């Protein structure tokens, strides 16, 4: 009554607490135990799997290493022998067979546009313009990936002062064993004109050529014409 629990009641409370603790202990002890495998046993298992005999007396790690080195060996062989076996026909050509080949000559015309109605060319200006056009034609065909190896020469024949028409000749040498398809497409006048036409579209202006009374002098890509002359056979 004064805040103290009677002795008999206190013993009863302690007994109940003891029972509850015992039940918790039993419940905890009933939980399944998961045995832990030692790390040394796991390592031995991995080593055993790598040491498994796959074929005859070859173990797994031996097979893996052999395959790895075999792949490297095959790659090295490919890198060594592929450039020797493969030959790009467009990159390989015989200079002697081209030099002794058949000559194919073409005659072409091209117009120069000028603000003046006529080109007033002194001998010096004529030579300057002729030299520029000769260099332009030579650079176009000698630097062409498709025609450069066959190109022999370009020559400016005349420049008309009345209408600005340029006459020129082109010469190519083609091996006698070239196919008919090659002659039909690569050495055709249409292909030759397209090569020059594309170069003029890229750069129409005539840089470094100063003609009095003629400003903004350009080449006309639409005026190109070409005809094939009689071919000269090898040794002819």
C-alpha cells in the first residue's frame, strides 16, 4: 500500500519474467543454422574445376591457354601473308607495258568567258594564257586516279581571240592487253570530258592570268567537246 510490492507477488512476477526469457531462448534456438564453408575449401573447389581433365591428359586451363595462343598465331599469319597474297589491280600497274602500249589521241575544244567581246592578246599574253591552260590540263589528267598512269601529254593548239575558243590535244598510252570494257568506259571521250568538266566546276577562275580589258575570266565547263583521233598501235 505504501508503493512496495508484497514479497509473494514479487516472486510471482520474477517467475513469469523467467518463463518469457526461456521461451525466447527456445524460439531463438529453433532457428535453422547455416553452416559456413571455410574459404580454403572454396579455393580448393575452384582449383579442382580448373584441373578437370577435358580430353586425354589435357586439363581445362591447358585447353584455354592453347586456344588463346592459337588465336594470336592465326592473327599474326593473316597480318603477314594478306598483303602478299592480295594485290589490288587498280594500285598495281606495269609502267613498261603502258609506255609500250597503244597511243590514244583526242582533240578537244573549250571556251573562255570574258567581259570583253574579244580577247586582245599580245604575244606575251597569248603565251601566258597558253602556258596556264597547258598546266591546267596536265594537272587534271596526270593527277586523276583513274587516268593518271595512262596520261602522256596535253598540248594547247590555238586560242581564238574572236570567241575565246581553246583547241587542245590529249595523248594517252594504254597497254594492248586492256579489255574492251576498259576502253569503252575509262578511255571514252565522255569519261575524259567529265574529268575535265568536274575540275572546272570546282574552279572556274583563271588565277594568275591578267588580260587587259578582260575581267572575271573563267572557263566554261558546258562548252567542252572532244573527239578521238586515230589510235597509234604499239611500235607504230
